[in-house]
C-alpha cells in the first residue's frame, strides 16, 4: 500500500525534531511564545513533504501518509510539551489536528517535487 520504511524514517525524523522543539521550548520562553505553533506545523509539513518526495506514491497517498507522519510526530512532541507544562492540555488535540493538516498539505508538494525530479528539473 505504502512504503513503510520511508514512513518510518519520516516519522523518526519528525519525532526527533518535535521532541527537540519541546525540550528547547521548555528552557526558552521565547521559543514557546514565538516558535511553537509555526515550528510544529513546519516540522509536520516537512516530514509529509519528505515522505512523498522520497517515494512519489501519488497525490492521494502522499496526502494520507503525510497526514499520518505529520500527526504522528506531533503527538509525541506535544505530549512532551504538556508533560513539561509548556502548553495547556486542552491545546494538545488542537495542535495535533493542525499538524495532521499541515502534514497532509506537505504530501502533495512532495509529490510535485518528485514529479519534477523525474522530469529532470
């Protein structure tokens, strides 16, 4: 159905980045105020993009697996942030839903990149 190894790689990279963002944010209030929302969304979008660019599964699969890896890595990162007390527990699901959405958006862009690479651009 989809490339499990590529999805695992994207999920591991995204989880490490989200966890790093959570830990750095715990020690820097500036990061919590200015980077958490955008940084978390960007990480999720990037791992969705990287999966689709690596595999080129088509737009639909790129979107679905991008949503999965984008949301999967966010679940861990935001759980760490909640455990450390940097974000409120009620924000956890909202931030995770937004990360699922941005991961899904990253997938089609990765597929476009894959298609352009095949064409020689």
